[in-house]
C-alpha cells in the first residue's frame, strides 16, 4: 500500500467518526473550553508584519492581498529558475507541486469562517439557499446528511479551503466545484460516485480528494492509490474537454463611422498593447490550473499572433517578449505582415551567459513599415536613470529598493511617410510587487521625465513642432497598478504631492520633498467608457493593470477594444487557458491626430497715452 493511499484511508476513518450532528463544532467548542483563560498565547517571534499593498487584491474578491514574496522566497530555496519566474509574476499561483502561501481576505463583521452542518439530516440544498451568501467561509461540513445533489451555486463560496460532502447519497457532483481554486481538502467519502467531472482539474491546490467508499471508475481510483491527489488533478485537468469560446471582443466606438467617413482628411492610427507571458514563466508550477498543453509555447504563440494580427493595428506594444521569441518567431512572423520591430531585454541579461540571455524577457514594439519610418529608438533602464540623479545618490531607499529592479521601457520615435506626422510611443513594464508601490511610482516618474526630454529633442528642427508637447505621444504597457493607485493618479492628473501614501514614507530626493509633475496632458484611452474591469485574470487576482495613455492636446480616441464577455469569465478560473494564451488581455485603441495649432500672431503693443492720462496701479 502506497503512502498516498494510507493517508486516504486515515482521513476516511476520521471523517466516518464525525457522523454525529455538529460533530466538528462540538469538538471545537470542547477544545476551546479546555484552554485555561489565563494562558499566555504563544506568538511567533519571527513573524513579519505585512506591509500595505497597492490595492491589487490577489484574492480577487476584495480585502487584503496575498504577498507573493513568501512563495518567491520558498521557491528560491529550491530552484533559481522557479524563483526568477515567480519574481516576475504577481498573479502567478502555485500548482500541485507546492502549496501556495495565501492570506485569507479580511471579512468585516464576521468573526467565524467555519460552518458545521454535518449529521443534521439535510435532504435538500436549494439553489436559493442563504448558505451560498456566506462567501467568507473557508471551511464547510455537509457530511452525514441525506443530500442527493449539490447545486452549482456552491461555486460562490470561492474562499473554501475544506469542503466535506462525505456520507451522503451523491451520485454526481457539479462541475462548478472546479471554481473553488483555494480548496486544499475535498472529502467525498462514502457516496455513490462513479465518475468525477473533469473540471475538477482546476483545483491546483488540492492536497486530498477523498474518494474511498465510492464505486468510482477503477482507472481514477488507481491514479490516487499510486500517485496521490495531485496526479489525479493533473489527469482531470489535461483531459477536460475544451469549453466553448467566448463571443468575439468588439470595438467600442466614441466616433460614429459616418463621422469618420465624412472626415477623410483626418489622420488616424491604431495600437495594441499586450503582455504575452514569456515562455520561461509559463510553467505548471505557476499556472497549475491551466492544461499542460495550453501552456506550451508552440500552442500559445499561434493564439498570440492570431489575436494581434486580427486587428490590423499600426503599432503592437508587447511585454514579456524574450530574446529568443523576438529573434526566432515574432520578427519573422510579423515581417510577413509588413511589421518591423524594436526590442530590448531587461537589464539582467548583461550579467548572463549567451544561452541564458535568450530567455530574458523585455519589451518589443512593432510598427507598420510601409506607413512609418523609425527615426530613433531609446532604452530607458529605470535603475540606471535613477543612479544618474544627483538627489537620489545619497538615498538609502534608492539603493535598497529601486536598484534591485531591472524593469525597462522602450521608446520609439516614428514619422508617417506620407504626412510627416511624428509619433512617440513608450512601451513599459513596471515592477509588479504590491509591497513596492513606491518603486512603481518612482519608475513611472523616471519614465515620464525621460520621455519629456526625448520629446523636446524630437521636436527639433521646427517649424512643424515648436516643442515636444506638440508631438502625439502614447504611453502604454503593463503598469501593475490599479486605477486607485498613485501611478494612475500621477499619469492622469500630472502631479503627485511629496507626501503621497504610495511613497510609503520612503525617501526619494526631490520626489518626496517637492512632489512630481509632468506637462504631457495624458489621459487613458479607456477613460471614456471606464477602465476595463479585467486585463489580468488569474485565481488570486482579477483586475485592470494594463493601460494605453495618450496626449490629449494632439490626439483623440476613435474607439477602444472591449473586454471579454462576463458570462464567459464567470465560468473560468483564470488565464491562460485554451482560448487566452496569456494571463493578461490584449488591449487596444484607435486614435485620430489633431493637427498642431498654428502659432497665434503677436499682440500689437498697447497704446501710449499722454502723460496727463490717469495711471492705474
């Protein structure tokens, strides 16, 4: 008998011993009464108080976020490759190979998270049951009742970590149980189950699935007996049928087609922005809920290019494109469709061997070569730029926090071959860690400062552009920041006070003594309809962190690419999956160019009156 099956039988006996009404609740109450009231609680002296986050909730339901630094540290002890992958992915979750460190969300008003309804003779659990409003539950016992079915609404209890459905009359369980991705223990002992829904394959954190006492299909039982629960979950995940695809995403128009057709002289261009999830990070350990075949680069690359090429955009701004993908795939593939590109990898590649450099990701910008000429290209390494600032050189926080991040931005300066219109496109990938929201703000401030300098130089020589602010500017990328963040506030309003909470009381020279400001007049392309609810979609976080900003003085939005159908998202635990090859969504916008305003004629000098005229103070 394997250790896996020994553990299965042991837990089965423990569950069978808990058949009396409210057995667990009574046992818990008894244990609580035996504790001496005067006892001093033992606390971990090494416990680290978690810092505040940037509002990016990794549990996806509101409340305190999970710090990925814990699992990054754990991974770094075992594998440098895994550690480096974790270090770049806030939204990554740990598959069956290792349990993910997670902090339960704060549930205001609830002092309990466990509910014992075992052994009380429940015969029916209606879909409208108030039980399914208790979304704060982490433990639920429904064992030893007379239930013949479990309604799909059980999937609303997204925070469940233990669910006991043992000793009922269940002949099937709903596929929607696969939405409970935080489950670690699922007890189905002593029912009448002959098969398991393949959708349970998304339960990537499950440590035990209790199947003893069921007339289960022999092949499924043998997997558990031989290799344990993780092997069964992997089998279910990879053999699950592909669900129907979502409806096509549609473009949301701000200007009607009639108006656009009537204004034939207006110059327009379109842009897509997409974090494509680099090959190094697309692992089962990070995305344990994704079928292994759907994680393969050979599968994902076709979906990525199909999505990008389907819109016929003038510019493609990609993040997490590694050197090998850029050189061997994207450059060649996009060249067939009239694109040329610019790519730089993150700064770490300088310290690596030739083979290791191939796997370092960075930012890539492609443009329609028949329509635009690449005039200049610039790499902005945030840590290098920070080192060059005199007011940063004596700042400990700069050395301890900013210099440890090797994120970059790629800036391309282009010119329309027909009209001569110049365009500046900044494509950036900002650090992800919510514990470093001060660094996010510093990186974006450095980006905008450098961009203003580049724009001023690109305006020379006149007379078409008298200064850099007259040139159309696009600032896009993966900013790993929510609309409530300091990053969003700074880009949209043009200023941040020196004591902004996102500086987290750290010191960054003039930034934290005078504040930061810019004159680019930026606005998010999606501001007209509201930011997309989701651009990053994983079990631990669902929200918008990718943006396309534009200079309002010389650009207007024609349309933006809409989001994914909500009814589809409600049935999906996270991306990537069979239909979406990255954990991010592609976003896009179409702009029209406003011609630069002509300089106003100089005002005539004021009239000169005789000295006898009254002089106004």
